[in-house]
C-alpha cells in the first residue's frame, strides 16, 4: 500500500470513528434529557398521589375552605395532563398548608404531620429533578450548538430540548408571607 493510500485510509477510519463517537455522545446526552424529564414525572406522580390525602386531612377540619380544596383537587387532575399546571398546584398547596396553620388540632395530628413532611420531601425532590433535567438540557443543547458536533447533530436530526421554565411570571416572585 502506498503512503497516499495509507493516509487516505487512516483519515477515513479516523473520520468514521469520530462520527460514531460524536453520534454516541449526542444520543447519551439526549437520553439524559429524557431521564431528567422522567424524574420530574415521577415526582409529579408522587405529589399527585399525596395531594388527595392532604386535602382530605385538611378538609375534615376546614369545611369552610371548600373553594381552596376544590381548586387544589382540580389542579391536581390538570397537572397530570399538563406539567405546566404543576406550578399553579404548588402555589395552591402553599395556601392549603397556610390554612392548616389555623387549626391547632390539625397541626398536632400525626397523620397530617406525616403528610406535610412527605409533601415537603416531594417538593424538594421535584426541585432536584428540575435542576437535573435543566442541567441535562444545558449539556445536550451545548453539544448541539458546538462545532463540529453540530454538523453531526444536524445530519442525524437531533433537535434542541426545552428547559423547564415557570409558566407564570408570578411563580418567580417570593411568596407573600402574612403575619
């Protein structure tokens, strides 16, 4: 084999190897984004399962808070179909827990305290899942936009992922605390 043929053959092998390596990096990054979104869905499901028990516990003490309890129940149902509704549900859950503060017997109930603890854990896990997802999206989108990886990404139809963002500008503000 002459030196020119050997150089061309080596270049072709290196190019194919680089293409395969780059493609595999893009697939791994895309799968991390999917995994991150699945983590968010798991936490939303945990919260979805917990909310009815919390509403029932508060409802037994706060019958006159029927409107709030109904809003929480409706948002819980919509949040399953539309994850953007979960931000509204978070806000209403904060209000529900504030209502519970007005009932000392409820606050002392072991069942309610356990539910409240579980809800706090779910909210913390949901925040971590969102952060993981957004980190995976950042890595993936950076790969899609970086040269020369973007050439492979475009060729094989990789598309950018969307960051998890708050659907309401009001959700970005700190909650109002009343004493």
